[in-house]
């Protein structure tokens, strides 16, 4: 079973719920960060004070995950990575410098659509190279989630399940 830890403020709680629903029945555990246990992927939504920056730095140095997905639009997240590291770092956000971003976002009744864009290549947990690409995604949900939750979810899907998920276009995801 793959283990995903989520860290951040109150918005990260909504992200955790979204990811739990998204990965239900796939053999993937989504939990709040536990500083004494290792995880496969650490998702950092945001950081909210220096105490938490130091806790995360210590955790990353002690039990480094295979991959960290960080919100590339949050300036203070960069404070975590002022040293060398041995894990894969993927930034997700609307910033054009992020590894994964979204374009052509449209909200409609029952969900929303966007183009998921990988701007820099990375290896997923299966060792496959995920090259730059743009894939249409449709999220079917009655609840209103923000685009960041979907960016993190599709990035995690790419990391965990590989390129095969994206052979069908558009990718339609019901949560």
C-alpha cells in the first residue's frame, strides 16, 4: 500500500478529503503528516509558521519521502528546500515555473475542466519517465473544490499509476 501524507493549513484538510475520495479503493492511504512514520509521497499545500517549517525540514531530513509535491505558488514553501535533497521535488500550481500546472480552466455544473500540463519531465514511482505533455481533464464532483486539489490529485495519479492512465483523452475523474 502506498502512503501519502498531506501537510498544510485548513485548506490542506479539504485537500486530504478530496484525495481520500479520489483514491478510494485503489490501495492508497492518505493521511495527515505523521512525523514519526515514513511515506511514499509528501504533499505540502502550504506552510504557516517557522515552527512548522522546522518540523517539516527535520522530517524530510530524517525520513525522506520518495517524492514531495509542493504548492509552487506559496512563497514560504521554498524555505523547506534551501539545502540539497535526495528526493524528487515536483511543484504544482498556476505559476508558469511549476512542474505541473493547469490551463483553460472552466467551471460548470457538476464539476470543472482544465488542461493538466507537465512542463518538466520527472520519473514516477514505477520508474517511468513522464515527459512534458498537456492532457484535458474533467473532474466530476458536486462539491466545490479548488483547482489546486485537482492538480495535486492528477499529479499523484501520474506518480502512482503511470502514463497508461493518460492514453484516454480527456481524463474523466469522478470523486
